[in-house]
C-alpha cells in the first residue's frame, strides 16, 4: 500500500445520488458507469468531508447528499496506488469490451456486475411476484425473494436496484410506485441492478444486508429531512426511550377499583343559604301616576 493523500473533488448530484457504493467505513467500493462519481471517486477512496462538513457515518453521508444541494465538494483520502490500479482496471475493461458487446445488458466493474433485468408479471399467473426491498443509505436493496416466485429467478438478496424503466430511484417508495405502474400498464418492467460477483464484493453486500436488517435507522423516511432536523428528532427519540415507562392506559370498560381523583368532593362544613326578596317590599313601592292625571304645568313647564 502506498502513502495516503488528501484529494478534493467537485461533483454534481442528481437528487442526492452520486452513483457510488460505500462500506461501513465510508470507503468507496464501486461506482456506477455513467454516474457523477464514476472516474472521479475511485474504489478505495475514503470520504472525509462534504462541503467542509466531516462525515461520521453512512446515514450522515446520505443526509448530507440530500441537504447540501446539487454541487458538492468531496474531500477523500486516496492511496497513491489507487490511480495506478484504476488505470490497469480501465485497460482490462477495454480488453473485455468486445465480450460485453455480445451481451450489452451486462458489464462488470470492480467485482460488481451491472445487469438489466426484465420482470414479466400480469397478475393472472399462479406464481406471485415475491419481491421485498429496503432502503439503506440512499440505496434500494433486495432484502428477500420468496421461494418459487417470479423474483426468485431474477434477483439475489443484496442486489442494488439502480433504475426502473430508465428512471433513477431514490427510495423504496419510488421503486414500488414505478414498478407497480409499469407492471399494471405494460405487464413488464425493466430494471438495472448491481450484483456482487467477487468474494470481496459479496462480503460487502452481505454486510450491507445484515446492517439494513439490524439497524432501525437503515429505513429512512421517504420525505428527506435536513441534517439538523434529523439530529433533533434522534435526540428526542433517545430521550423518550430513556424515560421511565408511563402507566398503562386503562380502558373505558375496565372496572375501577379505586375512586377516581376527578370525582366531586363535598365539604361537610358547607352551609346552604336561600337568597330572595322580603315580603314587605310591596309596601315600599309607590304608585306612578299616568300622564293623563298630570296637570298642564307639569307637562309643559314655564321657562
């Protein structure tokens, strides 16, 4: 291994997608051909900062890609031998270019195979679709395929879905909507997936799948939030989890064994009192004379 040096690059993202796959240590494993990261970020690069903000985890990386805008400045640690290795891999890719022409829907880069898969499913067949997907750090991965289903023949657990019908996907909700829409309309859907081929790539894919199953934060909400909002929500969640469990709610049909504190309490020292008018009030009333009984002078006083 050569010496490690710090490099800086600027990338333009598309809805927070750069087309790179990282491991738990934020090291680039592979990049998708034609993506923003391809040819700029190399396998083996370790992401350190984005827009001068230090990246702490894969979840933090995904949050920064969403909230930092389309133009991003990456700071990575790169091995001096990475560029030499990258040039050799590029030459090997050119050598196998003719082989890839025979099957243009598949090509191999850095131990990963990029496949084009077509699902034919019209709902009238006895076999079910049987596909389950998950969000994991801005990627949509295949988490499970049901035995003897249509998807079991096309996908493997750990596959990363990149595109559906030519549209890049950001989360499982986008993937589900596009997939169902295409299947209902055309009875088929074309997907581009990334599949691990080499032993090292398969290990990364297996670790990523296990992390998505054990980590609750792997399934991020469909609506992206700013990084500060995510931090505040996480602190509030931790506070609620540490708080002592409140008393269980009591049903309205349950029998009360103790008097409710909301019932009225009557003081025994209370004295009742009746308030009303006196009977002799009628004697104090005076009869008012009508205007007809008044003399002329009282109606029109002299000035």
